[in-house]
C-alpha cells in the first residue's frame, strides 16, 4: 500500500479499506496540510502516487 511506503504502518494488509486504513489516510492528509476526511479524492490519490514513485 502506498501509505505504508511513506512509513505509516497499520498492521496486516487485507485489501479492505477499514478503520486502520482510514486512520492512516487521515494521518497522511494531516501531514500534507489537507483536510482530514479519511477519504481520498482523485487529486489526493494522484499526489500520493507521485510521493511514492521510486
């Protein structure tokens, strides 16, 4: 998962967007000065992809 690639560990990845995933999204949003909705917009997803390209 891309958020984990940025150092946010939140347990076993099962492919479901559950409470731990939402929490990680909210943390990432806060770290990037974005509203902490815990839901990604298309623009935020694009930004996240750019941040994690290696």
